[in-house]
C-alpha cells in the first residue's frame, strides 16, 4: 500500500496499481465461480396415486369447492374457531418460531452487508514523548532539528477509511444464498409449527368433547342403574330376588360412578392442555361443557405431487438442501486469494486549530491479496464437510417426503375404515340396546336372573362407549389428514 501527501506528485508505483487492478479484473472475469449451480430438489420416485385411495370416493369437481386455509372451520364448531384464533395470537411455541425467523432475517441482512464496502470515521488525539533526534543538524539554540528535546508532543488526527472485499470467487454471494435459503426454511418452519399447533389443538378439543360425552353417558347410565337397583331391592324385599342381585346392582352402579370420575379427570387435563396451547394459565381458562362431539367432514383425494407443493415441512427441508449446497461454494472459495481494496484519507496535525489545513492532508489507497499457502488440509476438510452436510440435507428431505406420504396413507385408511366401523358399531349398539331391554323385561317377569341383566347392561354400555371412541378417533384421523396435506384440499 502506498502513502503520499496530496501536494506531492503521485509516484510511479500508483500507476502500477492500475495495472495490477486491471490484471486482477481480467482474471476475475475469466475465472469460474466456485459456487455450485442451484440444484433442484433431490429426485423422488413418487406414485401416481395413494395406495389407500381406493377406500375413498373421488370428490365431484363441480360440487366440491377448495377447502380454505382455516381447515378447522369444516368441523362447523364456533368454539373451535375461537380457540384457533386465540392460539394464533398466544401460543408461545409459535412465538418462539417467529423469533427464530427474525433472527434468520437478521442473518441474511448481515450476509448481504458483506457485499458492500465498509466505511469508518475516526477522530483522535495522542500525546507522546520521543527521545530520538537527528544527528549533525542543530538549530540556533543548539537543539537537534526534528527533535522535541524530550518534551511531550500532541498529534491530532481526523480521517475516514474504507475497505471492500471483491467477491471474485463467490464466497460472499454463496453465504448470502445460504442465508436466503435458511430464511425461507425458517419461514416454512413457522408455517409448519402453526399447522402442527392447529392440528394438536383440534385433536385436544375433540378429545375433550369426547370426554364430556362419555361423562354424560355414564351419568345417564347411573340413573338407569339406580332404577335397576331400586327394582332389585323391591324384589328382594318381596322375597322374589336374592341378596346377590342387590349386591350386583350396587357394584354395577359404583363402578359406573368411578368411570365417570375418571372421565371428568381426563376432561380437566385436556382443558389444561388447551389453555397451554392458547397461551393462557389453566387457572384463567374455562371452557363451558357442551357434551356435543362435532361431525367429521368428508375428505376428497389429494395427489402426492400436490402434497409436495403444499406441506411447509417439505418446503423447509428442500430449502435446507439449497442452503447446504451454497455452503459448498463458500468452502471452495477459501482455496482462492481474497482481494480487498482499501483506502483512507484525513488530516493530521500537532495543533488542533490547523488540523483541517491543506498541508496536513494524508491519504492512502491500495489493493491487498491474501491467500492461505498451507493449512494442513483444513480447507479440503471444510469442503468435504459441506458436501456431507448437503448429502445429509438431501437424505433428510427424502425422508420428510416419505414420512409425509406415509402419514397421508395411514390417515386415509384409518379415516375411511373408521367411517365404516362407525356404521357397524352403531348397528351393534342398537342390537345391544334391544338385548338389554328384552333381558330387563325377562328379569321383571322372573324368567332370568339378575346376572343376565348385568351382562346385557354392561354390553350395551360398552357398545355405546366404543361407538363414542370410534367417532373421536375418526375426528382425529380426519383432522390429522388435513394437517398432513398442509391444511388445504382441492377436488380431484
């Protein structure tokens, strides 16, 4: 780097700088960037249709409309709609994910800043003493010329400096590309977490309502069991029933009371879980009971190619592949020299009032090339590490796609079979109720023992609880299917 005062004629070396810069610029134009070309998503062998789609009836394109992003509105439950709105504003996991997105945005801004020159300003003053002197030259007082005679001296400086690393080999732009892909992945992570939170809230809400329905069922059953217990006691008092009948009726009633307590406990725990999902303390959250389970909507088909375009977790995985690929270029660029242009200018004087006078001007301008000549294989290892990270990201992407397809296949078959099972179980419940009524009449007529009544009542209660469980599981499966295809359905 060459320094000169502006009042002097520029030396010949300043012209050499222009020659060097021209040569470097020509070499930069002729060189190939070390950053790999953008890659397409890793190839996947996708089926044309789902394996389990045969269990579903294709939607009518003329009759079915696209489902909105607010997919939970398909369940037509105003309380669920309100809870989803509260979760969107108050869920702390989503808030943390948004904070990570902001950090990724800041990282991208920091990476882009490296593409521009850095300019600094400075002002300072130093006071020093020097014992050095010039030999053979003295002034009229006998002091050496150029010496302060050991007296302190103050030097004031006012200036500015700038530096700029030319991105000849794509190191800086590769880092920007990696940060950009990372930002997009973080945005997709936020969307995926929101979607997961919505699905978790919906499933928790359905389970809570199922617990309420079960508690109400057990309360109604207790009323019937109390009537049976009173009938048995009356028959025992009349001498037409044994004491064991009374004991069996009492045991059946108490068992049902215990089951209701368990259902209420489950309901309370699920209410606490909903409070956490919407960002509230359980003590401040109260959900009125309805004991009504929403109806599961019908679901049209979805193709795997559409799934890849709609799921934010798949999009995030694909963006991480792009980010890892860009890091390969950053690692390769370390093999090439770094060219930095720097310049500085300002004023320097021993008196503050004369600081900005023209004779006190100084400036410097020059390029600098820096390259590592020996690093023990560190750069080669960095490139290999970047390639390994790209392979890891690609494998993670493929596994994310496979997991997404598996989840959709699972919930397609579960939801479809549960729909059929619900119809079969409803028939089983109707038959169990008829058997219970017949057995109860037979007991009143004295043709069967109370043990038959207990068995018939237990069968009917079990059938009703099983039907409730099937309905709840079907709601969960349809809700999970909505989540698995990113909350959007389009008719085929």
